[in-house]
């Protein structure tokens, strides 16, 4: 299975930047769906009021599904890779 990687930067409510990747099945290309995944993640990090738009979240590339991502994608439709400030 292939997954799309969406490179995402969000300004944190208390200052600073969160950088993370949203991974979703390759057939999921609708930005509204990807943004919803990002918002769910932000809520889980107590950053639910942070803005997530196409300026902060962009399609980056396609990658082969890794076993460690599969359970989250199967259960939630997406997986997050935390990069910085998460």
C-alpha cells in the first residue's frame, strides 16, 4: 500500500511551531479530509484552536506503507509522524 505524506506546520497557541507529517492512504487526496485528520491530531495535543490551512499543510510525496504506521491508518484513517515542537 502507498501512503501520501502531507508536510504540516502549525503555529502553537502558546507560541512556537509544530511540524508534523500526516500520512493517509494514497487514494485519500481531498484536503478537507486531510485537514480533519490534522485537526484531530491537534486536539489530541491540546492545540485544537490552532489554525490548519493549505498554507500550513501541503502534499509532499508518496511513500510505501511502513508496518509501524499500518495500525493507526487501519483504525483511524491516518498516521502522524511528529517532527518538531510536538
